[in-house]
């Protein structure tokens, strides 16, 4: 009887901890999936005719938003593999969407959509096509274009260079790289001119030091008759690369040819940047993580970090008790990479019996 009496006294306390644990689960911000891919401001228009169908216009918006997402997270060599993705398959990967604006002007219907794609389902689709996606990271960089006319053995000053003047006029929404052009500095021009015959080995250090950029691309265009060779000195995230490309039958005095040439080069740079941020979705590291469930702020912060981390494939609470929540986290990377990312968030872990116990640094 005494034992039963003690149990009855402990029952309210047990119920209290059970209630707290249930709150942590049901009001968790990210207990089923990691974050979504957001594609905003998708604009569609269509004539308002007798057979007008708003749902068909929205489907076109879904298709356009999917294409923009794909263009931002996979390299150009793989994009053809997704050309036949059906609208039903696309709609099946949409978590939510909202109509930001719709209007009729002169019998034309205009629609602006925001679409949220389920990241896990997008990654599953890409993995089924043997495509490695990239983290869509925006990057500001210094871009120095140098145009050399080898027939005349001269270099053009920036304001005389059509590449310089047109480079940022036709940017695509899905581009990740933002190019900051240098100011027109006569001293810099004279440095380039002075090194005209050894530009391939010249390090441009005097020019680079003026700008507060760790990341840069130096594009040197050598033009000889109708042949063009482009030498690219690329430095992104402290990784350096030299790329040479040849172009034939291009007239840079022709506006259409000029824009195609710029688009081709930007595609090369975008692919290189994506290759630096590639995710191996076939690598799925399961982690069992324990976190103290008496601190809702700590739980919310942890789940928010998981939700915003691109290398997190999925996470959920798989069990709990009166002290801890236990998370199953699927990570697209190595344990060392996970620890590095978490260390950046001021977290460390103590591992006991294959359970990673989360601690915050003091």
C-alpha cells in the first residue's frame, strides 16, 4: 500500500514531464522535414480568352518555378535529364504556394506566384537521375574583364570594352554569382598595358589589393581575327583555377553574338561555383542526437538550425522521455563535416552508446 501511495504521489510529476515532452513534439517547427526550397516572384501572363483556365496558368507557374529552381542547383550538363519532368510530378513536390499578385490589364491576365518545394523530394528526384545538386549559395565577387586585340597588340580601356559595358545588363534570376566591376582607374589600365605581353602569368595583385574581395574572376579575352581565346583566373572560396576556352565565328561587334558570348561565359562560371558546393545525396549519414527537453528555446533554436542547413536530408523525433528528446538526423556528408558545421553554430557533442548528446558552448 505504501508503494502504491508513493506511485500516486509521483503520478502528477510524471504527467507534467509527459505533457512537456508532448508539447515539444507537437509544436516542433521541424520534426518531419528539413527546409524547403523557396522560389519567389514567378510571373506568368496569358490572354484572357473564352477558353481561359486559371488552373492551367498556375500550372505554367509551377513549371516555371521548378525550372528556375533546377537552373540554380544543378550544373548545365545535367539539366537536360529533367526536361521531361511532368507537371503532376512537379506538383507532387510542392509543399505550399501563394498567389502574390494577380491582375487584368488590356485583356491580359498577369499572375505572380511564390512556390515552396519539398527539399527532400527534390533531392530524391535528382538522386534517381544520378544528379548531384549544389547548395544554392549567392556569391559577390570582383570581376575584371580584360580585352586584348592581338591583331593590333593593344588592350582596351574598360569604357571602350563592350564586354565591360554589357556584362551586368542581362543577368538571369537564377544566377548565383553577382559580379562587381572595377572602377575605371588609369593607373590600373597602365599596369595592364605594361604587362600586355605577359598577362597570362601576371598576378594582378596591385589591382586586386585595392578591392576588399577574397573572391574574384579575371577574364582575359584574346581576339585574333575571328578567333577568340578566353583565359579565366578564378578564385572562389580560396580555391584557385585556370580555365581556357576557345570560341570561333563570333563577332563581338554584333550585339546578339556579344550577348551569347557573355551568357556562355556566365554559364561556365556558374557551373564552376556549383561544383564547389556540390552535395552527395547518395551519402546519408544517420545520427542519433539527444537534447535536453526542459528548455523549449534551446529546442527551437536547434531545430531551426537543422531546418536551415542544406546538408540535412531529414530529421525527426523518434522517442522521448522526461529529460530528453531523441532526434534521428540524416546528414548528406561525413561526421567531421557535421561537427564542423555544428561547431560554427556554437554546438559540440558528447557521444555515449552511439547517442550524440548536444551541448552548447559557454
